[in-house]
């Protein structure tokens, strides 16, 4: 029987994939799962210079995609500083274009969000990897954002 090492994606890739999953989620259950896989339960969050709770941040992100039909996320730049293979700091600049299910005069409403976000990503030691049946190998990525500082502008003025 051979074994292979599981390779974790670099922090920048991890951050972009998880942030995209949160923004692109159209169903509440998908959004909740993507958010929980991205932001630690005890994360320190600052948005536009104000410290807010994790729940308030979750509401803010979900509010940006009210009645969302789909979204596209374009990353305009990124920087990564790793402290080890699983932890570090990532800065991202992105624009999200969110198409809503609401149609006005035959065209869907489109919202644009522009943001710069700095993320501290660490292994969340409070998480328990799932139990797998005997003989079954699996992998659990326990990295989560533990601190987030974001500047965000929503074209709707939110």
C-alpha cells in the first residue's frame, strides 16, 4: 500500500477560493457552509474601520448578495506572507459583480462590490476533524481566518 502526502493549496489560493465560494453562494445553506469554512468562530473582524461581530459580518456579506442569481469575482492583486505552511497573512483586492434575481424593465439588477481585505489565516485548533470509518483515509483542512480587516465599497452605497 502506498501513501502520498496531501498538498495544501498556498494561502493566497486558499483565501481566493474560500472568499469566492462565500460571494458566489446563492442558497443560504451553501453560504453558511462556505462562510463557516472560511471564518473562524472567534475571528476578530474590522470593516471600514469599525470592529464588528462575526454575525454582523456574515449579515453584511449576505446582504451584499440579497436574492442573488449568480456572481463573478475578479481578483486584482494579492500579497502573501507565510509564517509556516499552514499560516500567514494574505491581502486581496477584488471586485465582485453580483447579478440579482430581481428584474427591472427586462434586465436583472447588477451590484458591484469593490474591496481590499487583509486576512490572518491560522490552523483553528477548536475544530475537530471528522471521524472516518476504519481503513478510509481522508483529509481535513482546519485553516480559518482568525483576523480580518476589510475596506469595502458597495455600488449601492452600503
